[in-house]
C-alpha cells in the first residue's frame, strides 16, 4: 500500500536505519543522502520517508509530501553551496528508475549539459 514501508525496498530500509547511508539532511517527512554512485560532485537523493513507488504516485497521493521533497532539494543545494543544480525524478524503468521508491536526484558542482546522455 502506498505510504507504508515495504520490506523489499532499499530506501525504506535506509529510512528505518537498517541499511547505512551517508545522510546529509533529515526532516520529519524526508531523508537526503549521498548517492553511492555519484554522477556529479554533488549527487544527493532526497526521498520521502513514506513509500510511494515513483514521482507520479507521490504527486497524486501526497502532493504536500512531494512539495516537502522539492523543498529539501533546495536545502541540499544551499548546504552544498550550489549556484545551479539539476533535480531529476526518474519514473519508470525506461527512464532509468531502478529503486521503486520515489526519489529526487540533486546534481551539481560541475557543468550539466542538456540533454543528458
């Protein structure tokens, strides 16, 4: 069920503290941690603590929580002193989503051309 922790979800386990992560920020509703395979000098994932499979599900089920995630992307950028940065939500395997828990990638610290790859 949306919002409920999933036993097989990597990010739910990070929220629960059963899998370690380099946490850079935590609020009542979100956790932000360094990506283990960074694609830029700053590559932080911001996730809702509640489980939602992807950004579309998150936005439909809990728009206020989606706003919390976006607010935290700015806080991460501010803490890393980024003048510019990119926020990416991959939704679906065709877009590169590999963990089925909504998450925003905050990327910065180098030039980021568009379109990517």
